[in-house]
C-alpha cells in the first residue's frame, strides 16, 4: 500500500460579493498579502474561493487593470543613436583628417580613416540596443496559457487575460503567470532562483506570515510571476499582474537604469577635446611661422593643416578597436564571452567585484560535508569534495565501513528515504550524477561514495509505502521490505550487499524517516548508538539539538535520520501511525560548497587592489560561512531588511565597508551597485537570474552566467562566463589591464612621435631650414608609424606585475602615472634627433638632407616602439620574440621606408633621394638613441623606486 498525503484542503470561501463588484486593487494592501490569512486575501480581492470570478467580472477587471504583460517604455530612435555616434569630438577630427587626405590626393588614407569611423559607429549602435534585447528576453518568461477557476469551472485562458482575483491552478512544470497569494499548497515547491537567487526549490505553505517586511525568498505563501512549479500542486489568488508584479518591478528597474560610459570612453573623449584644441593652435602657429620667414602662404596653409592632422593619432580608434577585439578573442579562449567590446578594457579598471554566491563562488551542488552520529561526528569534506560518485575499475569507496554499522544505517536511511536517482553522466565511464531534488541527490551521492549504492538498496529493500514530505510535518517517511534483502538481486554491487547485511534485522519491514531535527526528536523515543538502542533522555536530546544548532550556524542544511522496525506495512494512510516510537540515528550536514579554485582567485583580487563583495538571496548564516571559507570580508552580514531601513548616506558607508549581503531584493542589489559607484568605484556585478538584471545593467560591467544564467541576465550584461566560474572573471580582469596598458602605450608612442614631427616642422624654418617635411611626407610618417606599428603594439602580452598593483582610478587622466612626462621628453628627443640630422646634412650641402631627416624620425619611432613595450622592464629581459607581431611590424616599416628611399618610381611622390650606405647607417644609429635613452630612463626610475 501507499501512505497517501493528507487530502488537499478546499479553497476557503469568501463572503458573497456582487457579480459586478468594483475591481480590486493590484497594489499590496496594508498589511501585505503574505501577512493576511487566505480567506482575508480572498475577501480583500472580492472573489469566491470555491467558484472564482465570473466571466463578466474578469472582463471588467481586464479593462480596469489592462493586460497581464511586461511593457516596454519608448526607446531611442535608431537615427538618433547613429547621430550621437558620429558627432563625438574625436570622430569629427578624424572626418576632418579624411577630408585633408582626400584634398591632397591620398584617397586610400581617406577611405581607411572613414572606415574606422563607420566601424566604431556600428559598435556603438549595437551596444545601445542592450536594454531592448534584455526587455525582449524578460517578456519570454511569461506563461502563454494558464488554467483558472471561473464561474465554478476550470478554464484555460491566455496568461495576458489573467486579472487580480483570478484563482490560478498550479501544477508541476507550469510557470506562474502572475503574483498571487497561495490558498492551496499540496507538497508544493517552487523554483524561484530567477527572482531570489535561491538555488533550491522553495517549499510553499498557505498559513499567514507575521512579519510585514519579509524578503521575497521568505514569503512562503506567495507565488511570483516567472517562477516555475517544480513539485506538487496548488492554487493561488492573483494579487498583482503585469508591471505591478515583482517581475514587472524588475522590468521597471531595468528600463530606468541608464547607460554609463566606460572609463576608456570617458578618457578618449577627454583626449579628443584636448587634441582638437592643440590642432587648432598648431594651425595658427605653423602658418604664422612659415609666412613670417617668407614661405608661400598656400603651401604653408596646407602644411599647417597637415600638421594639425598629424597631431591626431588617426590609428588610435583602429588600434583601440583591434586591441579590444583581440582581447575579446583571448578572453573567449579563457571561457569569457565579451558581448560589448568596451567592456574588455573596463575590466582592467574594476575596483569592486560584486558576486552572486550560488554557482559562481560555489559549485551549485548540495554536498554532504558532515555525518553526525549519535556519539561521533565525521567531517567528510575531503571525501566528498568532488561532488559525484565515481566507480572506476578497482576504485575503493570513500572509507571502510566494516566496523561502522551505525554509519551504514545513517547512509542507507538517507538513500532509501529519497526520491532522487543516480544516473550515468554519459561523459566518463563509471561516473554518475544525481537527478531530482538537490538535497536528496546529495544524500544519494554521499551514500554512494561510501559504497552504499542507492539503486542496489532500492532493489534489495523495495519500497512498499511512503508518506511524502509536507511543510507541516517537515519530514518524509518510506517503508521497505527487509525480508530476504541480503540475497543477490539482479545486477548488484558487492559493496552494497555487505552493507545491507549490517542493517538491523529486527522485523520484516523497516520505516526510514528524514526531516527537520527538532520535529524528528518529537516523535523519537530512542537513539541508536554503538549498534543498539538507548533511551532518548534529556542529555541525548540536548546533545543532538546542540549539534544541529552548531551545523546550522555554519550555514549548513541539516537533516535528521531515524528508523523504526515494523512487523507489517501500515494499515492506515495516516503518517502518524508510522512516525512514532522512532529510533534517532544521526544528522547529515550539507552545503553548496565553495569552488576549490575561488579562494586563490579572491586572494589574487585582493593583491590586485580589488575588493570582492558577496551579494546573495540566500540565508545570512550560509552567506557568512561561505564568505569566511573564501576569505571574503569580516563577520558582518548585512541583510536586505537592514538595507531597506538605511539612508542614502548610511548605505554608501556600508557598501564601502561591508563585504557580505544576504536576503537582498533586486532593488537592494541595484542600490548597492549605485552606492559603490557614487563612492568612485568601478563595479563588476555577476548574476544569473532575472532579479540580477537591473544591477547587471547598472554596473560598469555586468557579468552573466553562461550555464545557469537566464536570457534576461545575459542580455543585460557585457560579459558572459561560459563556465560560471569566478576565476574566469579574475583572468578577464588581467586581460583588461593588459589592454588598457597597451592603449596607453600606443597613446604615448603616437603622441611622442607626433610631438617630435611638430618640433621639426616648427623649429626647422626658425633654424634656417626650408620647409622640413612636405604635407605628403607628414601623412606618410603617420601612416607607417601610427598604423603599422600601432597594430603590432595592440597584441603586447600582459606585464608580469599586472595583478600585483592597484587598479587605475576611475577619474584618472590618460596622461597620468608619468605618461605626459614620457611623451614630453621622448617627443623632444625625436624632434631634436630629426632636426639635428637635417641641419647637419643641410650645412654639409647634402641634397639628401630631407630624406635623411624623414628616415631618422621613422627609425626613431620604431626603436621607441621596442623600448616602451614595458614601462619598467628592460627590453633584454622581455625579449624581442615575446611579441612577434611587433617585431614583424618593425621589419615591415623598415622595408617600406627602404622602398620610399631607393625605389625610383616613388621619389616623385615622396620627394626623396637615395641614401648612401654611410648616410643610411647614420640615420639608423641616430634613431637608435631613443632606445638607449629609454633603457637608461627605466634603469634610473628603478633605482629610485
């Protein structure tokens, strides 16, 4: 026979109401819905619990409340997005540069610059549409059709037509179509992870809850739109629809969050404004100086405009885009998918990582870590840390059980009183995983790793009756036939056969019960110790309760296991007939354990000046224990209810110091991120659920989970972790720092070279030279140095100390930390070298004086690119072969310049003359001075440090 669960109560009836009563409000009443008894909620909503709404009343409420759907606010017109992308300062300067190039006949350069402008505009346009895609994904969570009770009958209606007061029928596998107060809950469990972050299905109830300000995860008598029924059945009265639901509030938050410019975008915008001012001043200076010494006004105007264009590193947008794209490719190889290119660099600026707990910091798999027998506690963390039972040929179980029949009894009881199953993983022979409720799966895995194999147990001790778990009893009982169980049964494991032989054989049947420890002790009379029963006296009870409290304080989920011999299967469906006179065996403590690699990753973050903050919807005790084991923060855990009572100033102070937040709502996550940003932090936020989407979008970089993440979370994020692993974020941060370093190196390289060219052009006429460079030569130098060498610099690997220094400040100028000084002295040196060679050759009456100066400047910039691959490490330590792309770029420049110098058909275009071997060696030697000067400068700085 089967012990059936208690019959589900009929929905309580509300007092008779008029058929066309005024539609009930969808906003929460005072007290809130979860604080009201079920009949009071029905009365407040004006609905009969037995018959539901009438069709006429439902239609009236549909007109009053509108459709039950997530709505989207007005979005920015695509043409406006394009206009904004094309009117930035740096973009306008590049368009002007393309115009000058076209005017002097360099159509290829003009086309290349315009292509860069278009590419950046497309990237920006794509990024602007993140919010729209996130909203589209959010809408997909709504259930298409639902069953409701109307006019006393069960009817199937479109979910958009559900109204407040509707009685919705809920079954396993169905999505909840709106928010509602449960009036029937028969062993009902709901998966609410997308809203609360709680990884386990939540056991629901119908009784009222006293506290008015409970977090969503603790509102056990409510069901929320977008969540899924994982077990059992129930019925709820709809309290809110559409944008008034908790899911609607998330949608509202998601649409209210504005886009933030990345640190790199802000810095490049500032650089563009600065360069525009310098370019304008340069036009006036060069034109005036040339005319003052008698040069042709038209030629000087073209030269002045060419120099203004030369100030702008035309290659910068291309180098930035290619650097980010290559960085995104490298991150993909490290299991991080970049959805928006600017996010690649933003990672390098991160000062705080706000991480969800479940699945990111932990394994997202309940695992037994403690077996507490009546007289002894066993810490089995090491035995179970891999989480799955593995039975390869010759493999032994986790520990010998020959002399521990009490431990066999505890493990067998947990595995038999259990609806989970072990299934082959399908990837590695002999490897299995649990299917079913995560808690029950952990019990089956624990038993299997000790050689107590559940499939064998189920065959040797077949289940003949059961009393399923319910929220009132808080326990589950199964009855098994024991007679003949020691014999072989089909395809069995010899380990299990031996274990079964060690079970107590006092009667032909045995009942196993598992559940909440305090409830088990209420129906137990004995305790099993040293292979026999002892009376469950006050001392034993105190010891067991203390063990339970100790494990719970460590954040574990604790279950007790008990048994009772039976002479015959129960003759009644009442669970109380079996759940009496039990013998308590022990406790099982389990937890979703931290990922083993995360602790080192967090230590790396700390060394890199990055604070890790845990934000979870889980219980504070669990959050504290996981945080402690990972080395996150102190002992303080701030709860959502505490956050709700704080002022904005107090919230900022707490966000800047506390590192663990528990039982938080979507608004709390958003508030924490915003408070950290107001304190000047660059925030990375991880998440996987719908509840995380607003905070993911608000964060400087949102990081969604690729395996467990919802589509809503992924669309609201800039990066997706394909392996859901926190260490991938740390690897991405290192990549981001390398990318920002490379962008800074290119800016230093480009602006220093441009400064050198400007000095030659401005000071040359004042020193008695004719116009040093023609407009075409100026653009040629920009092309080969900024373009070709810039691409080689974009793939420079990260420096060795990238993760041993603090992140750069969000408000830091691109010229900070010595960059401006380096630009100044290197630019002055390049200008002096080029001008010196020109003056010496001019005074020696060499007709090649201009070609020598041009070649010297190009060689000097090639040596500069090699010298400043690192701001601190000497080139001999880095090695030339560690960046083959840059070495190839240097060789390409040399070949191209040699063609310009020695190819007769190019002389007319570039105004060059062939150099003698001595002249060529001289330009090479003078250009190399930049390399030696840079190495001496690095050694001097190292000596001062």
